[in-house]
C-alpha cells in the first residue's frame, strides 16, 4: 500500500517521522509535569488538589478523546486531524507556560490533553493506511519506541529543564518547549502527509457522548480517587461505569444496524485475534505505567535519588524496547512470539522482586533487568500490534487505533491506582531508615512480584490471540475466521 504521493523510501520515512512526533509529545507530557509539580506549587501557590488536576486533568481528557479523535480522523481526514491536534496542543502548551494562576493552568492542561487525544490516534491510523508487510512491522516498531521514549524522556527532560531554570522560566519551560516542536510538526505534516480526501462520514455524536461518560466514570475516580482517600463518589462512579459501557455498546450496535457509521464498530471486538490482542496489550502495558510510577517513588523517595537519576535508570528499558521492534522484524514469523515477549517481561519482574527481597535494591542489579523487561514488552507490543492491524481491513484503522490507545490508557490508570496505591501503603508502614530504603525496598519487591503475575496473565492472553491459525494465515492467504467475521460488519 503506497503513501499516496511519492512512494519512495525517503518519503515514507519522512511521513513516519512526522507521525511519530504525535505519540512522543503526548506521552512525554504525561510524565514531564510530575517533576515540575513542586516548582508549580512554589511558584503559583497551587494547592494539592490543583496539582492533582494539573496531572490528572491531562490524563482524563486524553483517555476520553482517543476513540473520538480516531473517528474525527476518518470523518475529516487524518492529516487534518493531526495538524489540528498538534496546533491545539501547541497553543494549550503556550497557555500552560504563561498561566498566571492555578485555575488557568488546570484548564490549559485539560485542553492540552484533549488535543493529545486528537493527534495521538492519527499515528497508528496513518501507519495502517500507508504501510504494509515488512514496512508496517518496521513502522510499528518505531511507533512503539516513540511511545516508550516519550514517557521516559518526559521524566528526564522535566528534571533537566526545572534544574537548569532556562531564562528564569523554571517550571514554565516544561510546557513552553512544546511550542517550537509543535509548530515544526504542524508545518512538516502539511508538507509530508498525503492530502486528505473529501469528508466521507458524519460523526456519531450520541456515541461520543456515551463513550465520554463511560471513560470519565472510569478514569476520573482512578486518577483522582486515590489521592482523595477513595471517597464515596469515586466508588459510585466505578459501580455505574459498566452500565454506561453497556449503553454505549448498545447504541453503537443500533447505529450500525441502521446503516450509519458508529463511533466504534464494536463487532471488531468479537474477532479473537483483536479481542485477545487488546487484552494482552492492555495488561502488559499496564505494568509499564505502574513501573514508571513506582520506580520514581522508590528511587527518589526511598533511595534519595534525583528526578534526573531516576529517569535515566529506565533508559535501558527504552533502548531494549526499540531493539525489540527490529528483532521482531527480522525473526521468522511465529505465533509464539507475543507470548514469549510477555514471559520475558514476567521473568524480568520476578528477577527484580527476588533481587529486592535479597536486599539488592540499588540501580546496578536492576538495570540489566530493566533491559530484559523492555525487550519483552517491545516484542509483545510489536508482534501483537502487527497481527491485530493485519487482521482487519484498512478502513477500520480508526477503530483499532482508538480502542487500543484508550484501553492501554485505562489499563495504566487502573494499574497505577491499584498497584501504585499498594506500593505507597507498604512504603509508609514500618520504621524507615537511610531515606526509608528498607521499607521502600520491601514495597518495591512486592510491587514487582505483582507485576510478574500480570505479565503471566498477559502471556496467556497473547497465546489466545495467536491460537486460531486460520485467522493468522488469512493475512496472507485465503479468507479465514477474521475475514468471515469482518464481512458481517
């Protein structure tokens, strides 16, 4: 499948390079602000609740709009949606950097998250539309690297910018740096992304409303409930959320039955390779979000390391994650590969837990295990994403892009809320000494043991995703189970 204009290798490389800016920026801004919150508190006099909204407001808006953003790309063209998302992201970042008080900063962060929700899913849509075969595998590997590198770069860059106090800007520089990057990305997108066709469908506004309510009922309590002590409203939201999800699914089925274009073709989820791939990706990626949160808490709060040091600790994970995509591209096709990746991930967490319980809690013994974990997650991500996108026609690229990003975001929120809270609870018990190292080490050991268990669950889901040989063979041969089910959509 070509790129539309100028099918050369150089053009495809530039096209992919532009698309990867979106997920990199979106992920970087998930973590970059964490390092800046103490400075924001000192500079603006922001309360703890306001700081919580500065972090959580972005995540909530991002999760809420990922599927809608993917569908906007289909309705109005993914190039237009990408440029609009990047442009709004840049403007919102400027507003964050110039915010005169906490209220303006919170509103700007919510707008920034909403913009990220529009630009983020256009990347996987563009990859599915313009790359196929080995080129798609290579593109997905680089997409995976952009996601992981963005998350870690946010931590490292945030610490460097705040410490350097560039031009006396302090915490404001962590937002203002997005402006020149975003402007460059928008100009490059107009230059290198193929022009969109005419409007092909109307947006399912009822679906947007129902999905937004569903995601909000899940993500708001998971993001804000823990810090608030899990008040009654947080539990009420979580209890009601399944009913909202059922209402959304019923509405989408009704739109499809009437011949309309639903926000999400929910029957895609009935395809085994899609359903189980999403489950495996959500579970495995959840462990990474938990690791990002807890390793920062452990190294900074437990061992007294600086934010920059704790961010650099995960560089081997990112490097191995990027290497994994290249390995998947070169290894012979095997339906065992995703499960093997998850098993590597689980083994890395188990080895971390063993080292921590044995009292080996410094960076030296953990660093090579971070590399093994990154390699395992990268193998699983690249292999499963390639199989899943290859199992459905290109016209359903927005569905796969939106639902996969949303579920991974929700999975991360659930993991940080549950396992992150477990770590914090364990780290507060006992009598810490030497920066709390013994207590924090025990807490991190229990956390990594829990993550090992999740890695095994992800391996089981990955195995189920690759079990139907007919569905996998259908990508290159005769129609199989996946194609028969797709024909019914």
